């Protein structure tokens, strides 16, 4: 009993000593507090450099917009890492990462370009990187639905600013809706995107930059509803579903065909054609005129397959075709399209595994910057007439 009492007494004395020590000595000394804040006192904030920090497009603010309904944006950047609709080389599921990585030297505070005469991030519109859609790599029908639901979710959000885009007149509900620049992903992603846009705007016109038509039928042999949806058939299916107007246009086509019947079939889905060689024969300005004339005042979606560029300048893609446009030629054409009624756009088919020194990712990121500028510029920045530019290759 005496031993137990002694133990209690020792514990009580130890506890009172500890409490007294706590009252007299702070847990953190002034010197320790100085050390904890030494970086801020000496160097200031922890600034993300071009080559550091979390990866978002152009170091923009990032949010998981699909689950965070409080995210405010006028224009969203949305990754769709899908590549199980390809017919040749896979790898475009890594495209959103590759494009964001290629944008590391871009910043919203240094977005002004001489060619556009503006900074798209300083035009009063809130641009937000909304991350990637979680897409199943095992079930294409599930993946297509996931992409459609994701796109529709963001389209349904209220816009962040009160600056009118002029697109409310095309919307079925008469309201302004956000615009989305999608980072692919193989070209199959455009089918669920057009399905989503159809719910808001009805059929839209399409400007399609690509080496390939993408209006082919399913591959020969037995097919299922799932297998017929690929990166080479999606425009045919979109046409069959009535998602497009009959005022569409391809630009940059140079692929090999089964025959003239491929072109005749393509025309039934409302497409006109600008070939790669047209840049030599008629020049940039005439190509711009043809595209603008074809689209007119209709709501329009722009889809840009990176393989429209020559593979010597953009090798990281799944179905490369020799003899494409240069990056500079394509950028000049895009500048000539500002002022059209764009409801959305994408850059697709970037497959970083085939890249060299990130040149494809850098080009794709620069084209995304052009798409943002194109959305927000009031008119074409191409004013020089006549145009004498030629293919550089």
C-alpha cells in the first residue's frame, strides 16, 4: 500500500512540474519561429516557375469541376484521356498530360502575342483548367457515356462573367453557356461532345482540321454497336444522328482513300474539302475565306487533329501522314477564323510517346492558346491582302 502511494505521489509531482514548465517556456522559441519563416522573410512567396509546380495548362487555376459545382468559369479546359478508338498507334490517352506539359512556358500573365494583339486571359473571361474526365480504358461504350455526361455537366454550369458571347441566341434555353476546349484523347471523343452540344444548341456546323476524313464506315468484318465507334467513323455517326448541319468543312486533307466514292460519301454529311495542297495553290487568305463562307453565322465547333501538321514538325500522333501544313501556316488560318460563333473546340490525337524534344506537345499547347484567343477576339487578325504564303516544306 505504501509503495502504491509513493508511486501516485511521484506521478503527481512529475505532472505538476511539467505543467509549470509549460507555463514558463513556450513550445516554440522566438528563434524557432524565425527559422520557420526564414524563406518568406528572405525570398518572399513560393512562386511556381515555368518548369516547376503542379501541372495545369499554362499554370492556370485548377479545379475538379465535375465534382465541384462551385467552380466558376467562362471557358474550361477539359482533358479526355481516351485512346481505345484508334486504328493504328495508341497513346493519345496521354495527350492531355502532354499538352499541359507543353504549355509550361506559358503563363496567364504573359499571354499577349503580337500575332493576336491581345492576351486571352486578360479579356474579362474566367479560364479554368478543369482537369481530366475519369474514363474507363476497358469499356468503350461506358467511356463514351462518361465523356458525354462530363461535357454536359460543364455545359450546364452558369457562366462566371456577365460579358455576352453572342451565343445565347443559338441556345435552346436562350442562355449563355460556358465554352470548353477539350484536350484529347483520340478523335473519337468528338462524338460524345457533339451529342452534348446538340442538347444545348441543336445541330452545329463543324470545322475539321485533319489529314483524314473521319466519315468512313466501320472496319470490314463483323461489328457491334461499340466497335463501330472509332476515331475514323465518328463524323459519319454524328451525321446519322443529326448532330451536324450541312455546312461543314474539312481542312488539310491528304490521306489515301479507297476511291472517289469516299469523297462522295463524305459530301452526304455536309462536308466541303480544303486539301493540304490548297495552301500552295490558293494561299492562306483564300482558305480562310472558304471556311468563313462555308460556316457563315451558324454556331460552329472546331476540331483540330494534330496530324494536320506535317509529321516532321509534329511527330507524336497515331496516324501520321507525310506532306502536312506547317505549324505557322495552321496558326495563321486559325487567326483568320476569329469572330465566328464558336461553341467549343478541341486538340486531339497527341500521343507523347512518339514525340521528339516535346515538339508536338509544345505545338499543341500553342494551338490551344490560339483557340482561346480565337474564342475571345472580335474579328479576324488576318488583314494583309493578297496572301502570298506558301508551304514551307
